[in-house]
């Protein structure tokens, strides 16, 4: 199958890569595509692998996900356990409804996003399930991940569904999580447990009670008369 995007891919291309698999039946049901005589399966989607695939796409680092996609750096990036967990919680809390407005299998939050990305990943690369990660999306190279986001952003079938908002916000949420303190933050004690990756990514020196260069008054003035 030609995976180059020319704006003319059709439903047959979309379904290629799913036929004959249990995951295909769940995907067809979720998209509202009938499968005669089928009993839709609902296997747990590989959520964490999918989320790590998104984080490595948005903020590449020296992790295995970034290295596999062919775009990596020599320092940590978006893929950390706490960053992924934070993004999953955000999606779970923000999307407390079925992803497709009640049509088909209700998979809210991070699980729904994982199913959606992996459906399109198998279209972008039918061999994406045969990689080092459980999620087809995480097995894509960087260019095909971009293709998946392009398809999701331009597919007219999603025009009136919440999925369009999800697609537009997902890279932003991933970047926000990667550059925040969640990679080294204790939510119980409400304090950092080390230097967050986001501080290194942004060259942030860290919190301070003051800097020598701003201590004192302008031109030696040390007091002001009322």
C-alpha cells in the first residue's frame, strides 16, 4: 500500500492492516463501520507505549522511542514515566466521554486516544505491529507519525466529533508535560524530588530566593524618604 499522503486515501486503505485481527473488530465498531456477524473484541490498548510514542514525537530525547523513530537527541526528552503518567491523567480527566460521541466502543481518555492513534498507525504502515513496542504508533518512524496526525487533522469524517479537538490539543499537552516539573515532582509532598527534565530542556536554572545582580538599589541609593 502506498502510504504517501495525496489527499485521496479511502476507506479501503483505512481498513487495510486490520482485517482478520481481533483488534480490527474493536476498531471497526469504534468507528461506526459495521462488520457483519462480528462480535467486537475490546482488548486493552497499549496506552503507555502509545503515549511514549507521542512524547518522543513532540519532544525527542535519548530514549528508545526517540531512537526507534529516527529522530533523537543526546539528552533526555519527553519520555519519562512520570511525564507519561501525567499526560495520561490529563487525557482521562479531560475526556470523560466516549471519543466518538457515543458511537461504538466507549474508550474514554488516554485509552481512546491510544486506540485512535494505533488505528491510523496501521494505515500509515501495515507492518507497524511488528516492532519493538506494543503500540503500532510507537513503532512508526517520525515522518509516519506526522502523517498520522495530518490524517486525523484533515479527515472530514471527524469534523463534528471531539476527536478533532483531541488531535489539535494532543501535541500541545505533550509539550506542556515534557517541559513541566512532572518528571521529578512528588504530588503528595508537592515538591520536586530532583531536577526535572523540563528544566534542562528549557535551560532553566531553577528556583531562587534572589540573584546577586538584583540585590540593592539603583546607583547606590539605599533608602527613599517618604
